[in-house]
């Protein structure tokens, strides 16, 4: 079974990549009340904000892989940075499921 995966990282850590370019126009909007009306306004991206790296190494502002894309210049250098510097790793869900099934079987015996 294929599962989608993403992991949150501080923006300050992502900005350490030499080829980092933010598409800030794709940031999620903030809702604020102005003169009694709720409006959506642009927000600034700070070092303490979180962005999400997905299994395809695209970075988004939120957990959805196809919305609010902030960085999608996926190169071998970017992948290497994610794996070596950020320790980004996609869990082996299949191994976990197999292990859980074995444990469940062992308990019945």
C-alpha cells in the first residue's frame, strides 16, 4: 500500500540550502478581522515557521503535496541536502505493518 508522507522542518533549516528559493506568493493566507470583517492577508515567512518536505522532495506550506508549493526545484543537490543535512527519511511503512502482523500472530499462538 502506497502512503503519502511529509515531515515538518523549521524554515531556518531549509534556508541553509545554497539553492533555496522561496515562492512566497504561494504561502497560505492568514485570516484577520479588519473593521469587523474577516479578510485573508498575506503573511511573512519567518525562520521559526514550519514548512513540509514531501516524499518527492517538494516543500509546501501545509501537509498537502499539491497546494501552497514553496520550493519545487528538486535537484540531486537538494535531495542530498535533505537526506544528509536534514536527515529526511521516508519510513518503511511496509516493514512496520509486517512486524505488527507478526506480533499479532505470535500473541494468538
